[in-house]
């Protein structure tokens, strides 16, 4: 019973952290959290320990727990992992010729490239189109890989949410063009080009995030 309550607290907290409902640096009051979730402090403490192992919570001496900051090191590590996993996934997807879902996504992205809007317009929602990365990984049908990548997606989502106020229509258009290039290569079975295009896309995405201005909310070196 305690374990199920711990899992409930863990999932509830993780969701709030990823969505930035609990932003980086936000202190976590165990008593208030336990009361709001209708549990004792024991499952709260257990959940916080799990979240600390995940890197989403940090323990501060004499002050308790707080939501961890997103560091430039974490961003670099996440993009390095993405390049290793997603570039190889794009290569293998191309060797398999993709699937109907990827072809459908390709046509949707092509249509969205014609979107007419101001280059500096801020786009608040990343949209489901960004799920193309998960679609490519799922194409391989490797349950172990999908499970590992799903954990990485949580970190990716928190980083995206932290930076979405900088996400312009111009960057949206660039990402669509990059996605289209990746999916085109997969559709024609060009494994080398699919891998190369994925690497270039992720490198550009990494540069876009790391070169943002110093006033990045919740980000430290």
C-alpha cells in the first residue's frame, strides 16, 4: 500500500515538474504536499528520493527539497544522448523503409511548411508534430529502446517547456523543414542521409537552446 502511494506521489510530482507547474528552484514542502495528496509524509519522502535519483529534485542542506535547476551540462548531455539514439534510429528506420505513420507525418509536415505567419511570432505550444522523433524510434519495434527513450523524453519535455517563450515561427518553420528532410530520406531508404539529417537537426536544436540569452529562466551553468 505504501509503495502504491509512493508511486502516486511520484507521478503527480513528476508531471508538475515537467510541465513547470513546479518550476526549477521551487521549494517542496513535504507537509503541504502530503496534505494536498491525502497521504502521510512517508510516501512523499520516498517519492522525493526517487525524483532526486532521476535528477528532477535536489536536496538542500537544512532546507529540505527543491525542484532541480536545468543546467547547461544537462542540456548538453540530453542532446548527446539524443544524437546517439535518434541518429541510429533514423538510419535503421530508413533501412526498413519507414512505415505508413511516418509517411503520413511526412505529408503533414510538408503541408505545414506553407504556413504563413510572422517570423518572430511566439508559438506557445510545441504541438504533436514534435512526436516525429518518438515515431521514428517506435518504427524499429524495439521495446527496450522505446522504454529507455521514453525516460529521455521527460527531460526533453521539461527543457522544451522552459524555453518555449523563445520559440518563434521562424524556428518552427526550420524544424519542419529539418523533419521533412529526415522523413524524406527514410521514405526513400537512404540510411546515410537519414542519419546525417537527424544529426544536423539535433545539432541545430542544441545550438538554438544553448545560445539563448542569459535571462533563461531556471537554467544554470
